[in-house]
């Protein structure tokens, strides 16, 4: 039976708790260190036995508010009859922890000086017998569902082991790129772009915002279109330099990615608000003949005047991008006349005839509407979009 994510999470956490104590220190540990080892060993055992019992279906009443103690959970665990469960050891560990917690009695240093190392070995053996995995074999990447994401993550781990930290960060970037691209719930987040709004968005899925921002700072920009090769870009002027290609950074990124990925890989899709400019263009239609379209011109005395570039007859139209904002503004000509004008996006209507210039038309001479962009994907996905009147936002001059 495959291990469920909630089982793996507990085993990985136990492994992490015992990490600092797995190997016997040089010399004799002090009382404080021994106390920490006992507490850590007890917490790890509590997680491991609960995970195994849960995996074996031994927690009958899922709605119970009371969880079994560490020793009770060990009693629930089924093992091969030829294997002798380390009941005595963990009962004594439980007594040492209770004496410390409830009565302030420090553990015996001679008895518990190697508690972390011994607990890890015994817990690992229980795992091996009961679920066919030792703690060493519980692979963090098993939490990753996508085989390609899992593959690039493992490549990154191998690169860290070979001290190839730049390569490790690039492999993490590839894994994150796939993870983000295949999940529509996270929107338009791109690898290597450390933006606060993206971190805030992911915090809704339980991702630590600060960790995500730091991860993004360390990673290169990674992009892939379909099945094309990844495009990796390091920005040297920012964070893309050897000062950031180091072991502590690479290990942090591995850990941060592993905390982020399980939270967003199955995130539920939610609808996203779409800005007008993605779906529509603006259109101006002349209400009368000989409607002038002009660009700004300047006299020798720096006065603003008009240079006519086109004219529309009644019923003729021009479309342009809605990125020209503000759309409506006030114009005062050389004669002192004041009227409202529509600003048309440059290089859209006239193909760059006056590059860098904005084009204008009097608002009272045209009808402004919003028309769906002429794109195949848009017609397929939004077949119901039709031309609609332009409406000024609150506070606009329109």
C-alpha cells in the first residue's frame, strides 16, 4: 500500500527532528543537550508510531479528540511476529521525558547521552519492518506527484551533493516552472520573479510568504513554452552571481520548494478576474464627416499645436489598444479652445508613422466602444463577447 502524504509528512518531520542528534557527538554531552535529545526523541517516536498506526488503519475513531500516547500508538502497530518491538526502550524514554516535563528531573546523561542516535536507529527499524521503508529511505520527493517535477528535484539534490550549487538552483527552477505552469489556480506566477503580490496569493494555500520570496530571489528566471527546452536567465546585476551560488542557499531552496510544492500541486482552481486589455480593444467611430486625428506638434516657442495625420468620415472606425491610459483627457489648443480628446495608442493604427507620438481625436466627434480582440483562442474561450459601449471609470474625464 502506497504511503499517503499525511503519513509521509510525519515520517519526514520525525527524520528532521532527529537530524541534529543522529550521530554521536565527540566527548560527553552536557545535561542540557541530553534533555534536548530526550525531548526530540520522544516527539519523533510519537510521530513515527502515529504515522504507522494510521497507515495500518489502527485509528478506528477518526473523530476522537483524544489521540493515543506515544506508547499506546506503539502498542497499536502491527509488526512481523519475528520482530520484537522496542517497547521497553520507548517506555523508559517516555518515563524520562515525563520526569523532565512534569517534575523537572534531568535525564541521566549516561543512559540517554546517545538518545537521538539510538531512537533514530530503532524507529528506522520499526519503519522497515512495518511499512517496508526505513527512515533513510523515506524520500522527500515522494510528496511530489508529477514525475518530471520529482525528477528535477532529485537532480537538484544530487547537484548539491556534488557541490554544484548553481546547477542545483537551476534544477529547482525547472521543477517550480512545471509546477506553476500546470496549476491554473496560482495564476501568472513566473519562476525567478520575487513579487510580494505572488507571495501573498500563495499564502492562501498555506505557503510561507517570506520563504517563497527568498526562494524566488535565489532562482534564475526559468521559462518553457510547451515542450520546448527550458530558457534559463540569470540576472547578474541582481542576484544571479556566485555570491548566491552556495551550499546554504541551495539547501534552503530545496527545503523551501519541498514545503511549497505539496501545498500548491493540488490547489483547487478558482476563477480569476481578467483585465479589459486582455480581451478587448477600443474602437472610435466617427459621428460626422472629416473628423481629424492628429499628433502633438510644437512651435519654435514650444507652444503645443496639432499635426493632422488622418481623417475619418462618418461611420469609419479605428481600433487601438486599451493600454493607452488615461483614455480621455483635456486638450487646450493654440486658440485657447478647451475640449476633451481620446488618446489612441501609438504604433497601432499608423504602423509607426510617427513613432513615439500619441494620436488624438475629439471625444465629441466619435463614439467610443469596446470590441473583442480578433484572436482565435479568445473566440473559442469567450464566444459570448460582443461589442459594448465604453464606460468611463469613476473620476475619469469622460
